[in-house]
C-alpha cells in the first residue's frame, strides 16, 4: 500500500510540475508575443507620426511657394502698369498678397527646421523690399504715363534676380529636409 501511495504521490507531483511548467512556458510565450506586438505598434505609430510631419512640412513649404507666386504676380503687375502711382489709402492687392506670404512663412517657422526658416525669411524680406521699392518709385513725379519697369529697368531686373535667387535658395534648403524625412 505504501508503494501505491508513493506512486500516486509521485504521479500527482509530476502532473502538477508538468502543469506548472506548461503554464510558465505559455506565460513566457504570451509575454514575448505581447512585447513584439507592442514594439510593432510603437514602430507603426512612429512611422505614422514621421509621415504626418513630412506631409505638414511639405504642405507648409508648398504653401509658401504658392503664396510667393501670387505675390510675384501682383508685384509684376505693378511693374508693368501704366500710372502705377501710390495706392489709395488702405491695402492694395500687392500688400494683401505679401500678407499671405507672411502667413505662409509663419507655418514654415513652425514646421522648421531653422535652415529652412532662415531661407524663408530671406524670401519674405525680398518681397517686402521689392514692394517698398515699388511704392517709393511709384511716388516719383512725372511717371503717370510710363510703367515702373520702363522708368527703373535696372531696379526691375535686380528685383527679378533677387526673387529668383531667394526662391532657389529656399528650395535648396527644403530638398534635403524632405529627403532626410522621407
């Protein structure tokens, strides 16, 4: 009888040990799977955030270039208009377009990085300078019948060169940022 009890005791202990070992292996396996799933979820989230950041940056950069294009069109119109005198009190179309560039510039500053913000600041400064020059030159006496471009051809050509160089410098600053993120 003692042999039977000993065999039963050994059998039950080995069954309990096997169940405990199976539970431990199962728990470790589940833990490993959960850790892997958590790591994959974190990586997916990081990739989504990086993609979203790249999209926001690209949108801000394109928005600035688009606003610049509108401002350049307004400035160009002012260069070729006959009798482009000092605008009436209030805001003219060029000023409104310049403000749109300023708003787009603010988005670029938020999205960064600093080298792109600096290039954008140069673009904005060139537009502001060209606008101020136009207002000053338009106020000169005797120009009501001759466009600004004809009266100040050197200034017009210099303004076109500056805006082209600043825009190219901005695009050159943007490309590595977008390629680095993408």
